[in-house]
């Protein structure tokens, strides 16, 4: 359950609580993508808040938007260069105060 596997593999483990599920999901050095299937908005919001992944798919499988930012967390992914957030990597912000 702690390895990042690429392929048609779905590891499954039974849990008793959402806290236990999130603890197991976050117990890895990886964090590219996560999925949650639920009809409960409080559950979805809690997973979205606490999951340590670069992307979260809710009630669906892969299929990214080109304008979205794509990046993993921790030791997953190679960074992100997509969408507005990717462009920010190439910018430098400056605040200028002037008196006229």
C-alpha cells in the first residue's frame, strides 16, 4: 500500500473510519494522485483538506484539464508547469509603493 504503482492495479484495504483511511493514504513518501468516491460533501471536503496528493479526483477517474496545474507531492511528480500556477514559476512578483 505504500508503493507508487503505475498500471492497472487497484490496491484495496477495508477501514472503519475516514481518519483511518486518510492515515493509510498519507502514510507514504509519494503523493501524485488520489481518488475519493462519496456522495457526502462533508467527506469529500475533509478528504480534499487532508489528503497529501498533487491531484484529487472526486467520483471520477483520470482525465485532466490542460489548463489545470499538474504536480505531485513529496517524492512524486517532476513539478508542474501547467495553467496559471505553472506560469507563476517563471514570474517574479514585486510590490512598488509610490507617492504622487
